C-alpha cells in the first residue's frame, strides 16, 4: 500500500495518506478540503550491516559513527 504525501491548496497543510484505491476520497485533516496537490516523496532506506559496501574499506561499511564519519 503506497503512502502518498499531499499539500492542501486551501490551508497549506502537508499530510500523508495510505492510498487503498484510486477512488478513495482524500481530504485535508486541518480544513477538510478536497483540493490538494500530490507531492514528491523523499524516502529513506536503512543500511544493512550485511552485503557489499561501496566504501572500499575492509570493515564492510564506510566507518561512520554517531560522532564522526569516515566516508569523506
């Protein structure tokens, strides 16, 4: 089930909805308007400790920690 991001054309509220079908009515949670624009989403993929690495070091990762980054 895809999650779509919307921008309300009436009040400017940004919100997300799980879309079950194309005929599903989408309304703004703030003002209940049906006028919205579908936004492009940015997604995040988690990094697995298994598999190949493009970092080029022998530890299997780029060497980043919460306090420093070895990618550069």
